[in-house]
């Protein structure tokens, strides 16, 4: 079976998901919807993706820009089995009734409230929960990072308590009007919204998150302190556990990766598309075990970490793979994440 996928909203997440869908052997990208002509609308046509006019967008504006348009988003919806909604925060919910009345399956992103979907999703954590579902929400970038790590630590060692401070990037690189440009902004919410979000996937995860926004666009960094129930002998065991799991990259000490600039330089050096880093990034030197107390840093590339999760969500909704491992294997092979 080939699933016909349409992407509504062709921005940071939408364009990456569209590229990923186009690489899947069991999916066909039937189009992407954009509200206004822009360099990203042009990218769609340069890639040969059928471009549709979404939202309150005007066909004439696209034509005046010389962009070849295949029709309206409503027409795109008619040719699809599933919509990946990658519109801005809270806009996805406005489309819910439309998707439902067109009997379309839909994937929403982390900027929507959990009740927009039947289940919140992250492939390593709860693939089976999305099997056959009509509406799935891929949790946010930070939450994806947390629940991937939780999937490893819970299964291997058990988690009695987890405190995480999320050092959040101020904006994506193209968001030139967001800040802060200079300053450190604590989020005065205890716990931060990431705690209930992670618990949409692991309801009993004993985690408490706090968040601070800092002037960078590159990645988020999580500072984690986890009390393990069955601690291993050494930090090396934990490092090995992460290395054995797909979607984790643990840098060696000798690689001298000081922080997020070198992480993305590494991605550029290895010709990763857009220098994306879709895996959780850890450092050997950044994992420390003291008895049952595990401390580790992880960096999260906000622009790309949810991309493989969207692909696995589609596979789960249409039962295209035997299990999570089978889906993750195909996704990671096609997206170049197996190395
Ligand atoms: P974005 O602003 O980069 O892209 C949104 C796209 O939707 C743009 O192309 C915009 O033109 C289009 N759009 C706006 N209104 C529309 C409408 N009414 N109909 C159709 N299209 C419309 O946003 P993004 O960063 O890609 O975020 C999309 C979703 O992904 C949000 O829920 C966000 O919370 C989530 N998310 C974002 C990040 C991130 O760091 N950027 C990470 C994980 C999840």
C-alpha cells in the first residue's frame, strides 16, 4: 500500500516532513499547501512538489509571482489519505473539523493541545498506541527529546525521579523578529508545560521540568538529573544503552564537541540535509553516574527532531510496519540516520 500524504503548512517543520515523505518507499507526497508566495513556496516548486494555496491565501498572488500552483488546499485534501498539519501553533485545531468532515486522517504537531488528537506520539515510546488511529499529535521538540530518553531509561533502569532544566533556544534561525537577543528569561511556571506534555505519553513518569530561554537559534539543551531505580555499574553502561538505541548520537570525548555550534558543524560536515540533527545528541563527557543519580546533558535540534516521528506516525496510523522497530528502521535508513 502507498499512503498519499499532503502537508498543510510548508514552514520549518512542514518542508522537512515533506522532504522526508518524498523519500519513503510506502508513501507518496501529493502536495504541500502554503498561504503566501515566498522563498519556501518557491522551494516547493523547485523540488517538484505540487503546490496548493492554503488558508486565506490568494491564487492570484502566487500566479503574479510566477509560481505554478496546482489548486487550493481543499483540492489537495481530496487527493490525500492523511494530512500532516504543520501550520503554526493553534492553527491546526482550526482545520480539525475540515479534516474530519473530509474523512481524512491527520497528524498534528506539538503546538496544538493534546486533545486535538486521539493520542500523543513518539515512536520509541508508544508506537502501538497510534496504530489505526485517525488523529495523532507528534509531541513538541523538547518533549520528543525527553520521551525518547525516558523510553531508554525506564525500560533499562527504572526512573524514580527526574528533574530537568530545559535551556531553550530563543527562536528558529529564520525567526528574525523573536528574542531575546540579549538576556536570559526564566519561565515562571513550575513545572513547565513540558511535564504534562511528556506525561501524555508516559502518564506515570515522575518528571519535573523547568525552562529558561536564552539568545541562541541553534538547539535546545536539557540538563537532566535522574534518580534510577536499578542503577547500572557505571556511566559507561548508560552511554552504551543510548548508543544501542536508534535516534541517539553520543559524541566521543576525543571529538571535542564543545557545544551546539560544533554539533551543527558536524551535521554540515556530514552533508546532512539543512545540517539537521534529528537524533538526541549526548556527550560521553556529559553523562555522569553517582550511585543511583544519573546526570546527563542532551541537545535537541528543534527544527528537525520531530521529522522522523511524523513519518513513523503515518506508518502506525496505516499499519504499514510490523512494529515500531520495523518502521524506525525504514525511516532512519531513508533519512540517513543509521550511521
Ligand atoms: P512555521 O511558522 O515555520 O510554519 C508554518 C507554516 O504554516 C508556514 O508556511 C505558514 O505560511 C503556514 N500557515 C500559516 N497559517 C496557515 C493556515 N491558516 N493554513 C495553512 N498554512 C498556514 O511553523 P513551524 O515552526 O513549522 O511550526 C509548525 C508546528 O510545529 C507548530 O505546531 C509548532 O509548535 C510545531 N513545532 C515547531 C518546532 C520548531 O522549533 N519550529 C519544533 C517542533 C514542533
